[in-house]
C-alpha cells in the first residue's frame, strides 16, 4: 500500500488516513445521535496541496504554458482538473471545503485568460461568466449550425455531499492539454469519429496517462489504443457507439467506405 495514501491509526483518538481521505469517529454534544458513526473528511494538508498548485508566492497565478491555447481549451483544462478532485471527494462530510479550491482555481483561470487577451480579471469574469448556472461558473460555448453547441465549463459541480458517489482516482497533474498538439476543440469541431469516420454523437475519450494504455511490442491491441499511442495523445474524438465499445473492452468500428 502507498505510504502517502494509507496511514494506520486509532480513529477515536486521531484520524486514520486511507486513499486520500481522513477517517474518524463522530462525537458531537449537539448531535449525540451521530456519535459513533464513521466520518470521511478531506485532509487539510491535501486541500492546501491542491490549492498551492495554482499559486505563486501565496496568491493564485496564471499558467504560462496554457496561454497559447484557445479559450475553449483553457477552460476545459481547468474544468477537467476541478471535476476530478471534486468527484473524488464527494463522499467527504466537509466537501464544502473545496469552495476554497474553487476560488483559487477560478482566479487562476481568469488570470490566465486575462494574460492571453491582455485584459483584466474583471473583464474576463464578466465575459465568460454563466448566468444560467446556480454556482459561479466560467463557460465557453461554440455554436454550430444544426448541431449541438460545444461547451467547456469550469466550476459547474455543486459541492454537495453524495454518500454513495462512485470514486474516480483522477490526478489533475496527469490531465494536461499540450498546446503543441492538436487541440480537443479542433477535433470536436471536425465532428468526425477518429475511429470509424461517423459524424453522429462525437465525444471525447481520455485516459490519465499514455502508459495506462498498456500497449506492448509484439502483443495484440485494439486499433484505438494503437492510434493514441502512435500519436502520443491522451484524448480521442469518437462517436457514441465507438466510445461504448472502448469502455466495453471491444474493438471499435473500422473506417466507413
């Protein structure tokens, strides 16, 4: 077991650490009916570590390596990282603590957009804010004729505890969109499945790391894996049917004639 993710201790006297969560026993004079129940919490150190990734000298800062990307890709990058952290900690009793991370990442995102457009944080906040969402959401919408719009958003995940949430161990450090490669936006705008050529229901399949594809020389592998490895890309634009086949461990459809 990972020494960082797992710490054995007595839950009554001090929190135990398991898979990034703090586990402790509840005791409350105000709510004695909850005494003895197990509580899952976000560790303070873990939250601080996430926030520090977007800070410099103690303040949220822009990210230079994203400035050359499009607005769509920049917002999509921050949204992917934020959702990965929030979805992992939805079972925590103190999931609302992530509001601090939301503020830090939002300021960093707006500063990145401001640096890109040589503008101010306030102007970027007004330009990209979404008035339709109940939370403070930053959104970029690309409208297309006769087809659903492409939407990239940040901060649209409510910080409400879900005791039965499905955890996905997503490390935001592994979800970096490289500006030197074809951007997700361009592949989605092409509206074509990169496996079979279909133009129906195109969406994005992504993996954490190239190494997760587990393709070895001399061993058979699905064509979609070989394609991602050969292009060294962690994302692939695919139609709904090919996406379902990928998650089912099956080969995707071939190119249409």
